[in-house]
C-alpha cells in the first residue's frame, strides 16, 4: 500500500475511473446484445432501432477513450452489416 499522500490519491482516482470505464463497457455490451437478439428474432425494425442506440453508445465510449476508434468502428461495422443482411 502507498504511504505518500499523492500516491494514495492516484489509487482512489484510478479506482473511480476503472468503475466508470467498466460501466460504459457493460452498457455497450448490453446494447450489442439487444441488436443481436433482434436479429435472431427476425425483427428488422427493432434491430435498426437497437443498432442506432448501440452505435451511439459505442461512439460515446470511443470519444471518451474507453474504446480505440478502430475498435469502435469495427463493432459498428459488424453490427450494421448483420442488420443489413436481414431479409
């Protein structure tokens, strides 16, 4: 454990940031799951609505630096492709 006051503060700050990042990543995963469930269910309108929400969350995460921009682009691209393949 750290003895220096600034080191203790850094530990607290890192814990807060870790929790915030974890919350955002969990939300993104949930949104992606909603899109995939709509695709499996065959509901194109629901899939498009879920895709819009998921894209928004992924973009927010990328802008905050939680996801790398290429990772975010890849996730959005794959989801969009899956929704567009629906009949």
